């Protein structure tokens, strides 16, 4: 099953153009959607998750027209929103049971078994009787993914799931995601490039409502191999360098600025060619697109 | 810092449209109160629409119910930062705690004041509108309008704002703020209930934060004139109250200032402890196979389990528990006051208690339905779980319906608990006949349908409106509208969706005719509200887009998928039931709104009044055959009337009055029609041509071929019947019921223009373009003596009646039973009077048990239902005592029987027909005699009063003018009091008189026309009953019992059974005058000819012991005498009166004041009198007019404690 998004557009009532003619092709497996804050990722996620309408365009999930058949989508959907809460006084077990029932697991015996399995799978078994209001961020996210998985979904959407988690929790969560079957479409929408690098076989970069790049991460990196240069520069040189070259990023290492630059050929003295990483590609693309707009 | 926060708060609220909305609301309310007829609750009759008292009351009440607004503004002042998440930003700036708190509070408070200032402004603007009738308004005094604002509104708002602000700041939960407001309101209600016991007025005035009770108590005895001109002074209880509550506000604020921290609300420690440390990876089993079901049956199961889910969460909420507790406390207090209305005591019968359980739930239903309905509709959005839920395949009706059911059940549980509580209270009072079936009926027919309807309404509104606060406002406004709408004349039940239907449950007749109406209304409400809920469900937001375009798309889809069917089904049911009700109320029973009915009566008067002075024959004989059909609630009658022309003019046109079926107003708000009544035939013994047939309006005009000369007799045979059709919107005609029927002579045709049909109320007449008419003819008008006030169509008639009823019932009419037989399966009784009676008779029927006694040749009989045997001994005793005393001291009893007959609680009075007393089941028969010297036996008293009417009314009856009710009702009341005092002692009598004094003083303040002295009383109950008993008792005290009885018996001897010409109050006055010595003639004048008031007070009372063991008592007594006019303005007059002075010792049983050491009449001639007396024992209390025989507005300051002189 494929998720095909064609020419999707959405402008909010206050004039913000959240999505402009977005087209994406998403097969089964992990798909990473990268973009800065305000790029339109959440709008896109919510639209696919049947929580919002679009102004124009279409989304097809296999045979289903998402925009006009939301009920059919919800039967095979698991959605973990960016910001969410739960019934704070209830136990994890009770909450999961409540949502599982709403997903169609009508038989109480089956539901109980499912809830237990999911809690064990997400490592919340020992906390199952504890009130959800006292959960840490990571535990809440894991419960969220358990809820998303409760209906045996074929499409799982996770929106900014690891923002605010400590490294341990983040890894645990990503492990969980990776275990969701290969025949399920999993869309991971995030601004953390590492997450996409670790998990995703396909990716897209979105900025200011437009898709700026789409494809296989390896291919994407191949395309820029040999074009990324690094130099340790002095603070005083920065302004001149920025004017002359395509500076992707400026970082501080031990107090001294280190810049990455995109250039087809060697940009000059002190520059060393480096192995490109996804962040370079991301920053380059996002920056270029921004400059193109200006 | 303070200024920044303060200015921000002000500008925040000034920019919101909600603020303007509130201001406009209050402005319009006050404007319409002055400029229109709309709100007659506060200002009525003589009280001006812009009276300071009216504004004071309005402000006090509106600060109470305007809590929703105070919650929104003051309650959220600090909360807002928690809700919006700006706390962290704000608390890390340099803002100081005091600057923050004071700034927020003062800002919110100022806004509240601005909004409430709309009230006096609206009142002022309304009062200068050109179209307002001048007599409804007093002079426009700006000071008088703003004084109540400053003395009442400002402190009220200060306290309420401080309280809600404190709760909001300390709990950071909006829900807690709402609930605090509710608790405050109900606590206020409880205070008001406590004030029902007179002695606690002071305390109740102090503990009322809204000053509503305080205002009411302050003006309790104000006359109409005073209410119109005076402001409630900031003195006495009012000043103390204001100080108490301002201090409370300051304390609250201090508490907040101390406890509040510029920090985030910490999560509870226990939650912290529960944060888990998760162990490393557990063995993960393979994911089990599950089948996903999306069929209807599975969703219904999910619906049930979600209902349980939400119900459990509601039941655990502290606010729900708090509201439930308040409801139960409130209910218990309500039940308590059912048992003890105005110092009497009644048995806690289920027919009294169960309706309280059913009706008392309504306001709590509304509160719980909107609070929790709103909360649940918004729940997922508030905890941010909405996206999770909306992305599941659950159909929207499942969570919505489950929430509706959960809220409904949370309310239903309350009413079951309440019934259990009520039954416990019955048992605790020693009453064991609990009748649980009746409770269940009330729950299922009345309480639960209303709860379901209101819940559905609240949820539908919240779903539609999609703004929680506005949703609450709409529901509360709807409830307020329901209260008000009836008083505006819109009393058709189809508008009043959700309100529990009216009903009266009688121990005699059970549910009577109410069941079909109750069912129709209840199901109509449910269907209507479920339709609204379905519509709400159609547009309920799902997903993250709350715009109307998104909701429209959702609605279209839901409509196609069953929304149409559901909405349609409920809608059709509502329409069908609505039509059924409409058919019954409007078609079969000619529902008419009261103002339209008034117009009909006006038209009737305009048409027929010109015929008022046509000569009419006077009735001399009534021979009646009456048939009751209790199982059908129907009756039929036929008979013969004989009438004589006593007028010098011959009668050629007969004005015949028959019972009308057209709508007539029954009060200022309601009108009823009597569509079931019909006149079948009217046949004269001579040639009479029907020239005008207006039977629906009760009029028929006949032209006699040969005029009836003076002295000639005319007979007419008539037949009529009563068959009720369906049910009406307002009051049923319950004259006939399955068990308990009571029909009087109004169904029998009569001759002459019935003046009593005309509109009597001044305002009603003006509204309809008629001149106000004098309430009654002046006492000296010669025409007064021509007819008696009981019946204008007859003097004394001969009477006989045969009445037949169902085989298992007994039927009674005035007269001695001649014979009893059975015919056609029906039981018949023939009664005949052996001497003439007034044209005042009634026929009763029910399945009675009869309790009999023979007393000195008089047969005493009480007809009652077996379950109501509580008060029989009191009734019997009163009858015997009365027959003894009245027979000996007034004149011999005329009849050989005295019968008391129970009738259903549809009316709550007792009435004296000749030797026949119908007596409501709701009074007397369930009264309970309590032990104690100061307990009044009401069953005894009312029986005695009605027995006394056999003299005052049935032996001597007054003319049709002023003063006649003085000697029928006034003397009946006095006579009953006399034998009660002999039987129970002076203590009980004193207690009764204090109650009468309170009733008189309060009654004056609500007078709709004008007050008059007792001699000129115009059928005003507070004068002829209350002032009457006070006056006659006081007179007896001055002239002595023998002199009194001599006057009364002389009056009877001269006027009994005479007429025309009939006696007037002047004749009684003349007899009393003969028995009054010259020195006391002023008393007679003060009590009867004028309106006299005293302001007596014991200023100082000191004592010292004399060497011989006796005691010197030094008294300083104030006395002031005033005379009043018709609106209650008083002026001081010189005093030269004999007034009791009393000195009392230790308490003894039977004497509330103490052992009387010295009681004598002293002539008071100065405003201040100094007296020195000697008594034998130590004095404890002393005072002037200690028994309150004189009318005094502050009776409690007449007696003070005696202190030792140093």
C-alpha cells in the first residue's frame, strides 16, 4: 500500500500558507519528513490523519481517498500527535483499554490481551497501574505509541515524537518505532535530522509549505559528496566568507567558529572536503530555499 | 508594578465584547423594570417602579445570581495565567507578589463595579422615559438610586469577588471557582429558610453576604409609603452586615496574599512518588491476534462501557460530591419546612414529601447538566487527548451519547438518594407509612424526564455553541428565563421545555387527572431536547478545525449516515406530543393567555354593565338534585329555583347568570376556561323568550311576556352538567375527582348582574382601559343594607337537596339526612334544612370513614379518609369547647349537627357552610399536636374558627359593603382565639397573637390599593383576620370578657337571621360602645375607626433590694402614638392611653416572661414615663405593654432585663 499526496494546498484563515502544492509518494516502511518549525509538517500530518481538510489536492492511501473517506482511514490509522494529553487520574492500562475499544477491539478478552502485550512491548508493564498524570515525558510518548498501535494500523503517523526526551528515552522510542512491521507505512515528522538518518529508508525535506527534496537518504548524500567543505575560521573572517561563499552552517568548536560550505569546487585556502552528513544536506536545502524566496 | 498589572487587567476586559454584553444585559434589565410592565415581581401594586427599595432588592438579588459573571471576571483573574501558560513568563519578571495580586484583583473589581453600575443607570434612564405612567413612578432622586448601589452592590461585589478570586488563585482550577459560587448561592438559600422562624431574623440578616435577607427584614414592616420614599438606611443590622462581609473580604484577600506563591502549581507529592523507575526489557510476547469490529452492536457495547467510564469519573469529582451534598441538605431543609409551615406542625405524609423530592431537583439538574455536560463535551480538548480520540474510528455519537447518559445518570442517582433520605426523615419523625411506590412514581414521571431533557439540552447547546463559557451562560439564562416567563404571561407549557410538569398528588385522589398531562409534557420535553442534542451532534467539532465550514461538512456527512433519521425521529416525536398537548390545552380546553382573558372580561363588562341595575327577583327556594360520577370526574344536576320580585318595579327582562365556559383570569398570571361545563335546559313556569344567548360568557337574557310584579314568585327548572375534556395548560377544574369532590352553588343559575366577575385589580383595569373601581361600597351607603355580602342574589332561602354518587362513596350537603337508598348501583342521600339558610351551599362526596360523637344533643361528625385520623381529637375537642362557649355566651347554636368533611388538597382552605365544614386534606387533617405551652394547635384553631362562623356569618351576616367581614372573619378569629386560650393557656394565645401581629404588619406593606381602619375593612385578609383578632382581643382586655360577650350577644339577638336590611359594622360598634366606659371610649375609636400604631419601648429598668426583702423597681418607659393614613404615612398624636406595665420574676412554666409580680394598666400621657414600684420578689424583666396587645412595629423592645441599680 502506498500513500500518494498530490498537489495538496492549505491556507489558514489568518493568511498563513501552510501547504503549497505539496506532492509526496510514500511507500511502506519508515519515511522521514524533515523541516524546520513552521514548515507545515504538522499541518500535513493532521491532514493525512483526517483531522483537517485541505483547500486543494488529494491524498490516496491505497484505494482510499483520504479527504473524503476519513472513516475508512481511521480504521487502519495510528496517530501520535505532537502535543497530547491523557486522562491524568487513570492508570496506563485503563487509558489504553479505553482507546483500544474506540479503535474497534470490541471483545473485552482480546482487548485485555492486546493491552498487556502492548504495555510489555513499550516497556510500561511495571507502570501499568500507575496514574498517567505522573508519567515522565518518555513514558507518555511510549504510551502514545501503544495507543497508536492498538488498532493494528497500516498507517502510522508520529509527529515530533522525540522532542524534549533525554537521549535514553529517545533511543528507546526510536527502537520501538523500528520494530513496527515493514509492511506498515510509518511517517516520522521531525526537525531532528539524526532520527531520520537512523531510521528512515526514504525521506523528504519540507520548508515553508513546499517540498524541497524527496528521496532515499543515501542517494541524497551521494549527490552532495565532494561538495561539502569545512574550515576553521576566525571570527573576523566570517562576514567576508558569508558574502563570498555558500555557507551552510557555522558552529563553535572549543570557542572557535567552524564553518561548512557548499561548493562545486574547492572554495580556497584552509578548506577541507568532508564526508557529507544529512544535516549538511538539510541545512543547505533549507537555506537555499529560503534564499530563493527572499 | 501594581499600576502595570492593574491597567492591563482593565484594558483586557474593556476590549472584550463579553464585558459590553454583561453591561448591556444589566442595563436592559433595569431599564425594563422601570420603563415597562415586564418585571412586576419587585414593584407591584402601589410600590413605585423606581422605589429605592425596588432597586435595593434588584441589586441584591442580581449580585447573587450574577455570579456567573463574577466567576468569569474575578475568578479567572489569576487563573488565566495558569490556563494560558503565561505563569512562567510572568512569575520570572520583576513583578512583586503584592503588585500582581492587588493589581489583578483591583482591576477585576473595578470592571465588576462598572458592569453593575448599569443597574442604577438603567433604572434612572428608564424612569425618565416619556411613556411610563406617572402613578407608577416616584420622583426621580439620583441619590436614592445610587445609595443602594453603594451600600449593597459594592460590598456584595467586594466579598463575592474576593471569595472567587481567592479560590481561583489558590486552587488554579476554574471548576472549583464555579462550584464555590454555587455553594455560596445555596448557603444563602438556607439562610433565607432559617429566617422563617421569626426569632432568628437578626442572625439571618447578619450572615447573608448578599444582603437580600437583610433588606427584606429591614423593610418587613414598612408601609407602602415608606417603601416608596425611603432608602434602606445603613444602620442597625444592615450596617453590621456590611461590616462583617467587608471584613470577610479583607480576610480572604489577606489569606490569598499569605498563601499565594509566585510559582507554578506543584504536582502533588503523591504523584511524584508514583513516578516509576522502569526495569529493563521484559520478555515481549508476540502481538496477539485481535478482530476489529465496526458494526453497530459493537459500538453500542462501547457506548455502554464509555458511559460507565464517564459516570465513574463524575462521581469521583469533589465538586459533584459538594453539589450533591448541598442538594441533599437543601432538600432536608425543604422537607423540614413542609412539616413546619409557619410554626404549625404537620405529619410528614408522603403526599407532602414526595413532590418536594421531585420538584426540588430542578435547579440542581440545571447546574449539574451544564457544568458536567459542558465539562464532558470539552474534556478531551481540555486534556489534549482530542486528537487521539478523533483519529480513532469510533463514531462521534458513541462518546457524545455516552457522556449524555453519564451526566443523566449522575443526576438520577441524586434523586434516588434523596428519596431514601426523605423516607428516613419520615421514619425519624415516627411516621411509618412510607409509600415507596409514590416516590418511585414521582421519580419516574417527574424528576427523571426533566433531568434527561435538561441534560440533552445542555449537551446540545455546548455542542452547537462550541464555546464553553457561552454555553454555560445560555443554559443559565434559559433557566432564569423559565422563572421569569410565567410572570410575563407566557405560561404555555410548550415553551417551558425541560421544566418538570406541575402536579398535585393527593392522599385522597392520588394522581387524579394529572397523569396524562404529566406524561405528555415529560416526553415532549425529552423528545424536544433530544432533537436539539441530535442537532448538536451533527455539528460537533471533530478534528482540529473548529470553523463553521468544517463543521458543515461534518454535518452533511453525519446527516446522511443516520443523523437525519435520529433528528427526524426525535423531532417527529416532539411535534406529535406537542400537538397532543396543544390539542388538549388549546382546542379542548381553550387555553388563553391571561392578558387575552382580561380583555375578554373587559368586553363582557362593557357589554353587560349597563344592565346592572335592572330589577331582579330574589331567590327564595333551592331544590336540587345532584349526581356525581367520580370515575369520570363528571357531575350532573337539575333542580328548581323559586324567586320573588321584591323590587317596586316590575321585572320584564331577566338577567340570568349561568356558569361560563369562556376563559377567565384566575390570578394576575393565569387564566382558565371551564370548557366542560354545559347548561342543558332552563325552563320557566311562564312565557319567557330568550332574547340573548351568551351562555359561553355566562349570560342569558329572557323577556317575560307578562312582567313579574312586586311580590310575585317565579319558578324555573334547570339542568346542567360538567364533563371535563382532556387536560388544560394551567389549573385543572378539580371540583370532581375519583375520590373527593366538592362543588358549590356557583354551578346553579342565578338572577342579576354578577359584579364580582368584573376585573377588580386596579392595574389590570387600567391596562384594559377601565377606570379603577372602588373595592367596596362605603359603609354608610344605604344600598349596602339591601343585600348581604355572601350572596347578592338572595337573602334567606329554603333548601333541600338529593345527591347521588358512586356506590362506595358518601355524599353530603347542608341539611339533615332524611333518607338514604340505592338506585341503579348508585347511592343516594336526601338532605333538607328545616330553617332558612344563606344562599351558600355545597355538595361533597368521597369514600369516607365517619367519626361520630354526640354532644348535648348536637351530632358531631367528621368525614375523612381512614389514613387521616391524626387531628380528629383536636377537631372534636374544638367543636365541643366552641359549642359550649359560643352557645352560652353568644346565642344558642341553631342546628342539630356539625359536620367536618375532608376534601382533596387541590385547594388549601376550610369553609363554613351551614352546619357543614369542608376542610382541605392539606391543612388540619394532617396537623400534628405538639406538646408544649407555647405550641399552637392549628387543627383546633381552624375548627373553632369555622364553628364560630355558624354564628358570625350564618346567624348574622353583614351587608354588601365596608366592614362586614370585620364581624364575620374578625369575630370568628377572635372567638376561636378565646376558646383556644381557655383550653391551652395564655402562652399559646400570646404566641398566636404575635403571629397575627407579624401578619398584619407584613400585609400592610403589600397592599395593592389602600389600607383602611378595621371598621371599614374591604375584604382585606390582613385586616379582617389579623388585625381583627388583635383588636377584639385588646378590647376584651380593656372592657372585660363579660362586657364583650354582652355586646356580642346583644348584637346577635338584634340582627340574627334578619335581612334585608342587613347590619353593618356600625351596628356592632354601637353595641360595643354601649359596653365601653367613657374613659375607654378612645380605645374603641383607636382600634376600629382609625389606624393606630404605637412605638413603645422599655428604656431603663433597674432594681435594688429594700431592707424588708422587697424590691424597688425604677422604670423609664418610652411611648409614642401614631395615626396612619391609607398609604401608611404616619403622624404622631398626643398620647393619653391606659397601657399595661409589667414586672416579672423568675421563669415559670407557662409564662414566657416570667412570674408576673406586678401587672397593671397605667395611664401614659408623656413620651417618657418614669415609674417607681415595689414588688415582693426579685424582678428579672420589666416593660411596657409586655403582652403586645397594642400594634407596635418593634414589639421585641417592649420588655427588657432588669439590672441592678448601683
